[in-house]
């Protein structure tokens, strides 16, 4: 979990830098704002994965499920937002991704709920 989160953090910084410096002249300000939303949510969940990975009182089963929910949430939510924000520049249509974004958001929500459930049912021993 920690290795994946570290790699995702580096990727998030690179994507954010690309958005901040490389997209200003290529996409509309609305698309740039959309892109930045994807970066922000990706970083929030990467940082959460790092904290969860360090959390000793979080049950392993909860960690595994939260990891899955957050990684797939990043792929679906942030990934679809990146492509949708770049659709003006892409040689193919990505409009089919519109419904994927809320699925990613739902995965984030499920991850947070699974973390809460894991903490609530944790038996100290």
C-alpha cells in the first residue's frame, strides 16, 4: 500500500505540474479547473492511503478494501476527469467517460465508509 501510494503521489505531482504549466495554452479555463479537480481528489486519496498504511490500529481487511476502493476511485474519477478535460485536444471522443466519473466518486465514498466500519468494529486486544 505504501509503495503504491508513494508512486501515485509522484505521478500526482507530475500530472499536477503538467496541468499547471502545460495545459494553460491548450484548454479552456473551465477544462483546466476540471483537470485541477481530478488532481486534488487524487492527492487527497493518495495522502489518505499513506496515513492508512501507517495506521497500526486499522484492521488489515479494512486496509485492503480501502486500498482497492481508493485506487479504483482514482482511476475512474480522476482518470476520467483528466481525459474529459483534455477532450478538445484528443483525436477521439471520450464522452462515454461521463458516467464513469460518478462511479469513481462512489468508490471514494465506499472506501471512506469501509474505513469507518473497520475502525468502528476494531477489537483492541
